[in-house]
C-alpha cells in the first residue's frame, strides 16, 4: 500500500543518524531510522505496521505518527533498512515502566 497522507510539515526526516558508523546516510524520524540506500521500496514495512504509521511518498518511506515501537517494521524489512531509534525505545520503555508503577500504586490504594 502506498499513501500520500503525510503533510508537508513533516518534511523528510529530522536529520541523519549518528548511531550508524557505516558511513551510509540514514534518515531519522521520531521513532525510526530509514536507510534510502538499503531500501528496495517493497512496501512490506508499510503493510505490516499495525498503526499505519509508515507511508511511501516520493520514493521515500516516511514515519507519520502513532508509532508504538512494536518493532515489526525492523524485524520484517528484508534489507535491514529500518531500525528503531535506541533513544526512542528507551523513552518508550521508561514511559511504560512509569505507567505500570502508577497503575500498581493506584491498585494498592
Ligand atoms: S515500530 Fe511498529 S508501529 Fe512503529 S512504524 Fe514500525 S511497525 Fe509501525
Ligand atoms: S520493508 Fe524495508 S526495503 Fe521494504 S519498503 Fe520498507 S524499509 Fe524499504
């Protein structure tokens, strides 16, 4: 599935990843990095994403919104062209732990 729902304010990522030492340009979005060189535009990541977070526009995979960091796009990309951004994964884990703690405290009340 390809889609044009992304709006121009999202532009083309937010920069290039410093997490990769391979010298190849990765495009960082909020939660995922995408590699335009490795990617063969097969749409698997777009089809498999449970939140319709990814779109293909102008030959680029773009993260739009609602990513839940489930990791399916990274796991199923046949060309290793998507990775979750480590700092986003850590922040997500911290938020989840915080929520569990507050829910536990509410249950104990
Ligand atoms: S990590 Fe999950 S929710 Fe986020 S873009 Fe990938 S498949 Fe979609
Ligand atoms: S699954 Fe991988 S190769 Fe296919 S479109 Fe997505 S990023 Fe590109």
